[in-house]
C-alpha cells in the first residue's frame, strides 16, 4: 500500500524543496512518524511536545478533512492523496 503526501510551500524549506513524498503509513500517527524520519527538521515543526500533530496543521485526504473521516483512527487506503495545510492567521489593522 502506498499513499502520496503533498507538502505545501511553507514546509518545503524543511524538506530541501521536496513537494511530495510517498509513504506506506497506515494512519495519521504513523504518517507523522514517517515524515519525521524522512525529514527530521520538518518533524520538529509538525509535532508537539507530546508527539502529536500540532493543532494548527490541517490534514486532508483526497480533499476531505481527515477530522470528518475519523481523525487519527482513519486507515489510509492505497493511493490516497494526503495534504498537510498549515493554518494561517493574523493580519493588519
């Protein structure tokens, strides 16, 4: 089984410009560990102190928010496309 992970430009500085990577992770916690193994610096930015995905990072599987698919318990299917999207906040007065 293989899934494709799309990494946004904001993360590519931690992946030496890699925009997508394949993984055999079976669920989100395993994928976060796989990304940390492949890109240690990225792992520091996407994981919190407890080893979980940071709250400001949204994950989509085939354009569907993973929270509506079961969250961390969702079992990836062969050829799923997973996107990590960091939340953007702020602005000016």
